[in-house]
C-alpha cells in the first residue's frame, strides 16, 4: 500500500499549491495542481518500479529516474499556457507557471518517497510566494513597493495628446508608451504607469477620467 500513500501525499501537496493559487484568483486551480502532482508521482513510481521489475542480472545501465526526469521538461508545456503577453507588452502569469512546475516537482518527490522534503518544500514555496514579498516591501527600498498599472486612453483631438501625457507624467512615472490612431479618427494611447501601493487602480481611473481632453479610460493592474 506504499504506492497509495505516495499518491495520497502527492495529492495533498497539489492541494496546498492549488488552494494558494485559488485564493489569489490565479489560473492554476485546485484540480489542475492536484492532477499534475498525482500524475508526476505516478510517472515517478512507474519509473522506479520498472527498474526493479524488468532489470536483468548483469544490466547496470538502467536509471530509475530517467522517466521521471522527462516530467521537468514536459510540464513546461502546461506552464507556458499560464504565461500571457498583454497588449501593452507586459507579461503576466510567470509565478503561476512556476507553481505548475513546482507541483510537478512535489509529485516527483512524493513518488520517490521523500515525504518530509516534499512537505517542507511546499511550505517554503507558499511562504516565498505570499509572505516574503510583503515583508521585503515593508523593509526594503521604496521601489519594491511599486506596482504597474496599464492605462488605455482615447483623446478626441490629436493635438491635445502631448499635453495629456505631460500632465500624467507630473504625477506618475510612465514606463511604456504606445500611440495609435483609432478607426474613428481619434487618438489612442496605451501607457504602463509605475504606482505606489497607496495609489489604487480606482484612484488612477478617477484621476484620469477627470481630465477633460480624455474621452475614454481603461485601467488595469498588472499582476504576476
């Protein structure tokens, strides 16, 4: 029944990762992380047991972890699906992709029988994702407390675009600018702003909406 214990431990580890991602409303949920962990554990068990079952006397070139090693590269296919490139050239989902890879690693560890190491690693991963960044932002330099906000603006008169961007730069650090003409002859600009934790997405929206030359405003907080 050792195999059932290992599979159950892998499921529990995947559940921990999934709950963390679910609470943060990320693409990797409970079901996905548990399936990845259990499947990785199963492949590891098959790889180890295959050596004992099919090895013959005099054959010493069989690696019990060869099959399990392919999980590390194969799981990248799922992780890549969690990474998104936004229209403002920003990238999100990197942390979720890393958590996908971590779920597979925890499954491999459980399948190989390293229960203590697997559960300690799961705890450290959750702490690293949730607690450490907050602590560093509190005690570290102010730049670590900055966040990125994506802004899409539509200006009625193209001649007013320069003055609008200048006014935004007075109160915000503009990291990226993209300007294009819309189909109705208006001018559309996409900006990536660097804001502090005290500046909410709603506050930035209200501030930009109050500028008369701006007709439409779309604001989005860029997460990982």
